[in-house]
C-alpha cells in the first residue's frame, strides 16, 4: 500500500469534478438525449430520466468511484487490491475484459473526434457557406469516403490527447481539463442564448420540454421507461473503469456523494442545454431534428447556414463539440496510460506513447468501415464497424461492467458492503440505510440485467 499512497492526486476538488464530468459528458448528450426527450414526452421524460438517474446511475457511479479511491489503482489493480483475500474467485481477472472497453471506445471515439475537428476547421474557413440539404449530405459522405483525411484528423486528436496525458495529472491534465470544460460551458451558454433568440424558437422549446403524456401512455409506455432507464444508465459511461481511475486520483477527504451530485448535475445540464440549442434552431428554420451523426453533420450545418452570422455560430458549435469529445478522449486515454504504469511499471511517457500508437492503429478499421471495408456489415444491413464497436461497448461491456461492480461492492466474497460504506462515509460522506443497501444488493443488479437484455433484444429487433 505504500506505493499506492504515492499515487498522484488532483490538486483541487474542481479538477476532479471537471475531469470526471468530462469523461461522462460526450456526444450522446448532444445527439441522443435531445432527440429521445422530444420523442418520448418532453418534460415528463426528463423527469423520468432524473428519477432513474438518481436510482440507477448515481449508486453505480458511487460504487465505481469508491473502488477507484480505495484501491488507488486502475480498475483491474483496484479490484485486485480490494477483493476479499479469502475468496477463491479471482475477481480481477474478468475485469481485464471489461477494461478493454476503454480501448474499444477510443477506437471509434477518436475517429468521431476527428470528424468534429474537420468540421470546426471547415466552418472557420467558410467551406459551409451556401450549403443546401443535398450538399450537406455530400460533404459528409465525401469526408467518410476519404481515408487519408479521416486518418489525419484522427491522428490530430490523438496527438493532442497523448500530449496532454504525458504531462501528468496535476501538472497538465487537471489544468487543461479546467480550461477546456470552462470553455465548453461558456460556448454552450452562448449557443443557448443565440438559439432562444431566433424567430419561433419557442416552438422548439415546447417540443423539447413541454410534458406530453400522450407519448407515454399506451403502447409507448414500456419503450419510454426503458429509454429513460437506458439513458440514465449509459450517460455516465459506467462499468469499464473510466470513472474508477478518476476516483483513484481523488482526495480521501472529499465526499463521494457530494462530488457525484456535481458530476451528474453537470452532465444533465449539458444534455438539456444541448437540446435548447438544437430544437429551437431547427424549429426556427422548419427543419426536423433527427438523431445520431446525421443530426450533427448534416442537419445542423443547414440550420447554421440559414442564420445571420451562420459561419460564426457553426464554428462555435463545432468547437464546443470538439472540446466535449477531446475531454472524453483525455479522460479515457488516461485510464490506458495509468494501466501501463501500474501493471507494467512503465514511465508515463512510455505508456502514453505506446498506447497512443496502439489506439491510432486500432482506430483504422473504424475509418475503413466507411469506405474500403464498407461491405463488412456484421450487425446487419447498412451497419458498419463503428456500429459493431459501439455495440460491444455500449450494449454489452458497460452494463456487464456495472453489474460486476455492483456485485463486487455488495458481496462479502468481493469487497463487501461494509467496506464500501466505510469508504462512502469518508469526507463527511453518506452512510446508506438498510433499505438502500437492500436495493443496491438485490434490486439494482436485476434492473441492470433487464436493461442489458432489453437493449440486446431491441438492437436485433427481437421485441
């Protein structure tokens, strides 16, 4: 344990909160949350989402943070340090599979980050001036067809990420994340104000946030409940150890529940504010908002083109998204860098360089999936390698990892709920009552299993 006591720690509470929030805040906050909120009942869906966030996402996040802080190591190392020495089951071994989700996530997230960097540069240079619906689709399609442009953009994002992580937690990562996240919030608020000032913006706000129970009752009820549960669960990127490594750099005097509330609040704020940017803008120009990459790379460039000063606002929007994507890249990549340092005793520089090269090379299949390997459609017609990688991480490793963490923290054969509660109570924290512990031990695992199975069934249209 003496070695773990020398582990780097964040210099400030704000550094920890913003780093962890940067890991959680991703493109799903922008291109998924807003769309499903409007689709499943507006303000009522948001309320449902917040309830599930409190009872699903929050407990699992506390457990992952507690494992990281108590274990003072990467995800596999923390599990190895904390597991009951009398247990015959080697709890840390399956964690290596879950931990691989960090690399798989980077394999496609680095590519998407490259897209955002290209669009940011394109707007700044005025390449989107005078675009139409057809030309927006053509620009995006042309980008996907260009292997070398995507590789160059992906490498640009990875070089920035590796450079930041090589500097260390206190010296570089914490300082850079503070600036990036501060800039992200400023740009987002500016975009919200601009969007709300557009003509007929109120119609977009109504569609996004006005409660509509007709979209909940009847045949849509179970689908709406699952959508709210799944979004509350997946938005925090729990289960693959990214949150745990942030916890490993956290001061023991900090309150886990208090910091957890801050992280969730920031994540939710970005998601809601993104909706207040997208829907009023689309409503103002009579354009239907969709979901996924087409919303960001095809629909919204058309919207910005119609605005006064659209080139400026488009530049601001894509810089905002680039910051969000890069903050996630840095937080997740730090997990890999720390793994090399802890498991193989590499220097930080060597670990960052090795994993930087590995990640860059393994990101190539995602790029090829849109052009030279586009006939590879393992998940069905019109799917690609990015869809496969996202399926592995989002639909499988995240829920299974969260299930593992829950069982590990609650079972006496793992870490045990007494040890978990002791860690949770540090820093004027919170001691769960008997009812909450019963819920976390017996009910929460069943809910996670249900979310996982329903998600798999929906993915393959079995239900």
